[in-house]
């Protein structure tokens, strides 16, 4: 195909499936198509204080806890709001998001099937997200994935969020799997940095939210969850069949 970027094609997946025993996924923008909902919630909350935010400003900070995103945006904009106002802003954002997610949260195509296929091949699964536990519980219930993961790490579980290694390190500890034997799937640069810092053996970036140039810290970059299904789940299935 003239002009195609073959690095983004599933056929170019270079992962050695025999080596890995666990896959750790980010939630928003990887498992669920909810980054637009987060942006809309932030937009409405910031608008109350006369602060305009763009999708890119929110997407680039994806993975950080909401309060840290708020602090980063306020600093970047040079806005003058008090700590108390910022706390209220973030509380409002979370409530707006939960309302939007209760109506519109959905998984990306092929997600449930891929997760099931991975588990059937003995791969442990974790969900590692910068959202808080209340929001995460609502979303995974809405999309029917309450029992899909062996471990879940939210912003309530670690003192430091992405890009620090703590969230992914915590997930690996919960799974009982060495970092070298873990694959991470992320859609944002801070999440990729976190996975790298935690020592993940292989990191896949997916361009559901940001262009490839923002994901250059990953070992592989893919367009969609369908590519991830082919790269991981189906290859693992074929490997198991050969064994």
C-alpha cells in the first residue's frame, strides 16, 4: 500500500509472545472510548472559572490524576484560582464525567473478545488508570467488564500517579508478575513513561487519542484495539495451539 506506515500495522508486531505472562492496560482511550467525555467534563468545569481548555491540552496530560491535571492546566494558563476553588473545580469535573459516562461510556471494538482470548491463554490482566475508584467502578460496570481483570489500580491506590512508575509497579505486584514479563498498552506519553519507569518488558502505544509522534517512547504503535488483538491475543492463541 503506497504511503502506508507499516510500523502501525499488526503484521509488523515484533513482540515475542512466549516471553510475556501479563498485559496491563490503561482505561480511558485504550479499553474505553471515554477520553472525549473526560475532555468535555474538564471543559465545563474550567469554563465556570473563565479558563478555556483544548482537547490536546487534556489528552497530553492523560493518565495523571484529575487534581494533577487541574494543577498543570492552571499553571500553564497562568490562572489565579485558590486551592479551595481548584478542589471544587475537580469535584465538579468528576461529577460531570460520571454523569456523561453513565450515559455514553463504551468499549472500543474488539475489547471484550480480546480480553477473553488473553485470559483463555493464561495471560493475567490488569487495569491501570489515573481515574479514581468511584469513576472506574461506574465505567467498567456500564461497559460490562467488572470481572475482566485480575487486578485494578486507580489513583486512590498510589500516592504518585503517571508518569511515575508507582501505578504500573503496583499493578505488577498485584499480579505477581515480574516487570520483564509484562506488556503495557497505553495511549498517552505520560502512561508510556510510567510503564517504562516501572520496567515493563514491552510497551504498545495505540493512536486512539493522540498521533504517533506523541507515543514515540513505545516499542510498537498501533492504530486500534483490533491490531492489538492480532498482535497479542491471536498470536498467543496460535502459540498455545502449537504447544
